[in-house]
C-alpha cells in the first residue's frame, strides 16, 4: 500500500472510530489548501472539530501523536482558518477545537482539544 492509500485507509478507520466512540458527526475529509490539509472535519454538537489523523506502524521512532509538530499545528490552524472564513466564520465567532487521533499499530489514542487556536 502506498503512503496516500495508507493515509486514506486509516482516515476512514479514524472517522468510524470517532463516530462510534465519540459520537462525532462527519462533515468532510481531505480538505486541501495551499500550505495545509485538514484530514477530517467533524461536528460535536455546536463545535467544529478539526481532526489530524496520524499513523505509525510502531513506536520505534516515537508515537504517532508526537509526530504532530508545532509547525504542523500552525499549518492546521491556517487551513482551519481558511475553511471557517469560506463559511463567514472565524476562531473568534464559532466554537472549534483541534483533535489528534493517533494510531500506533492497532492502538487508537484520541486526544480531544490537543492544541488550540
């Protein structure tokens, strides 16, 4: 499986996991902007949830969650701000959060509100 196919596979698993375990509602996947991509956009009642899905086969080189660097967080914040602006919303006018769903091997680790705007 190539890298893109692997990413899509685990994003689909992440979506189902968050729908079943957390009760989130799916909105969109793989939203691309220059300089950033939003893996999953979901809704938790009145809150937009931007989910970064990370997969690692094992923790030999660090956990999947540890791979979300400050630079990656800035790219996600930028992409989310653009997505919200297209809907006449902003971090100041709407409730949103950034979650990480880290998958290491077969272990799922959901980190709600992992970092903020």
